[in-house]
């Protein structure tokens, strides 16, 4: 007699919500201006404010000159989970917040699938200004902004660092690795005085183009959930 595996209905609902295709066809940005005030230490608040001011004052940057807003972060700076993406898109540039377009809608579903939301994580990007036409940042641009995101990670001091996509992975882990072989693995790494567990997964924008890969991202998400317990 073959024994059938029983899957919890709740887990199935979360998974099917995660792979929902409906949001792919929604072009409207999510209005997600911050309304929450998270109480953080004076030192952390000062360090974040100083970092933000430093990025705002950067000189001779074509990305800054062609952008509407700097995109610094979203979410809870007290969180032990930090997510880092590639760079702002058009919606992010307009609102000044990361992941507020279609990719942001999918990211929200990914987080919800493991009982997280933007009040429980902290989100930023490798690059703080939108590259024209949403192109990939150049190696020179990544090199210029790398000290900022490295310092950002050190200030937040997350227990878990989630790198979304190959650009974030290559910038913070190295160009000699490929995402298909690196995703779903824990890497212990230091950023300044911050020692954190790094995991790499696919960028939500990539998952919208390649929905078959969502099953692999789901494995990564469960690893994050289990590590966060």
C-alpha cells in the first residue's frame, strides 16, 4: 500500500498565494509611504542619518543627476532580516522607496508566505539611484556604491542577509559565482563589525519573467523561515 503524504492546507494556501500570477499584469505602483515610526537606538538612528546624507551629497554621479529621488530603505531598522536588491526602478524612483512596483508586489507575497511583512524586515538596494531605462548597474557604478551598502549592512547588523538576484550577489559575494549554484545555501560573512548569515535567492523581477523558478525561491524562503525561528 502506498502511503500518501499529507500537506497542510495552510501551507498549500501560502504557496499558491506566493505563485499567484495576477500581480504580474498590474502596472500600478504600491503606495507605501512610511507611516510607522520604529524606535531605534540613538546611535543607529544617527548612523543611518549620516549614511543617508553622505549618499545624498555624492558628487559627479550621472545616476543621481538623472533620478527623481534617492531610494534609501524601507521596513524596520530593528529587524534581524535585511533584504538587498539591485537598484530602483521607475516606481521606486517616483516614490523614493525600494520594491514598490510589480516586483515589490511579488516580494510582499514572498514575505507573506513565510509570515513576514515590511514591518518585520528591512529592505535596501546595492544602488540608491535609478539607472536609466531600468538597465543593470555598471561595474563602475556598483563599485562606487558598494561602500555605502556595506556600511548600511553593518549599521543594521542583521542576523540574516537575503541577497535578491545576481547583481546583489556579485557585488557582495563575488563575480566568480553564479546564482544557480549559490542560491539556497547559507554563507557566513562579515561586513565591518557585522557577522551575518547570507542567503541568495532570485530577484522578484526575474521570477516574473521565469515563473517556473518560483518553486526554487519557495525552498529558499522556507530556509529563511526556519533560520529565523
